[in-house]
């Protein structure tokens, strides 16, 4: 693409898989029609610094390689810069990549960087923190904080769902208070809440109303007193049957206030980074990202 002349690739290479995929990606970079400066970051604490240094060179494209947590943790740094985001999906769920319709394999994702087109999209916000795809409270933060790294690495999504089932034995429903600014605060008894900028959560399609170019944030609550409702909701979504989402209620808006009883942690694209109460916002069209070109 004539718009892109230079790019930087920053990969979270902490894991052995990340290191391996970084080397594989580098072997493909010379095939792109623009120059790419690669960076493998083995200590996640240095990711912010590496992105900031890469931005000093004013690249046209910044390619972030990692999972949803890596993308969300770094996307704040790109806001306000005249730069296009490229995504190299190296995570377990890759929900943001799925939302964008990106190829999930390394070769396909790199090829798309050459043949795709920039698209302006929204980002979600929890208070003042940007996120790419989805935040959650309830069982998801409990899973994110406790899942054994080896289980997630070896078994992927299936292992993640198995661990989720195990954690349900320790989980209790909670009370959600949500105010979308239109009809006062609503009180619900729920088992999970998703704050979504895109439809995918945990690698499965769960939030039908959410889209990265809608100009709205969506808060979806899984209602009920019984944990089996959450199990059924996940199971039907995992099997590709979103029409069975009859136990959910969604609220949409540009700014939605959320509190819970008791106060709960919030995972933002898989990383526990906040606690209720919070305000969820949308930042409309705040960033450009490389997506597959739509056939004419």
C-alpha cells in the first residue's frame, strides 16, 4: 500500500511460543512491500518503553504481536499518533483479531498487512483506560487470576473453558447496578457482566449488539441466581449457537455507570486492571487498524 512506507513490529516474546512465532514472523517480513523494524520484548515490563521508542521514528504502521491483553495494554500509546495499528494474533483467544475478521495464522496475518486497508474504529474505555475488545466482571477475572499458565498454553481455549467450569464451584452470583443515562439505575442479580467494544469474548461470539464501529459501548449481563445459566450461555456460544442468549440483557450507550455488590475486580481483555465502581465509555473512531480489504 502506498500509504505505508515504514513499520515497526513489537512482539511480546515472553513465552517460548512467542519467541518461536517472532522468529517465524521475521522470516516473512522481507516479503512485505515496506520496511519493518522488528522488536522482540522478552520482559513485558519493557513493552511500553519499546512502543514509545518505536513511535519516535514516526512509522506509518505499528504491528503489535501478542494476545488480547498485550493489544489492550499498548493501544493507549497509539491514541493521538498518526499511525495505523496492525495486529499479529499470538494469544489464546485472539478475540480482537476475530472481531476485526483477521486471519489467525501468522502467514495469513502478515499477508493481510500487505493487502489490507486501514479502518477507523472505536475503542472502549474503563474510566480513563482504553481497551480494544472486552472487559468483564464476575467469573472471568477469577479465571484470569487463577488459570495455570501451563494449562492455557497446552490446551488453549478448551483448557481455558475446563478451568472455567472448575472455578464455577467457588463462584457466587452478585448484584449489578447499571445506569446508561436514559431511564435511571437498574438493579439486576447476575452471574457475569461483559463490557464490550466487539462481539467476541474469550474467543467466542457472545455480544451480538457490540461492534467496533458502532459509536457505542455495550454492557451485557448474564442474569439469574443459578450458575448453570452461565454454563449454558458459554456452552451455546462455544458451539456457535448465539440465538440461545435468552438469559442476557444488554445496555448500550456512549457512557454507562457500573457498580456491584460486593465490589468486584474487572478483567480488561484478560488482565485484571480495575475494580467496580467504574464508568464505561466509548472513544469513537479514535484509532485506525489494518483489516482485510472488502471485495468490490
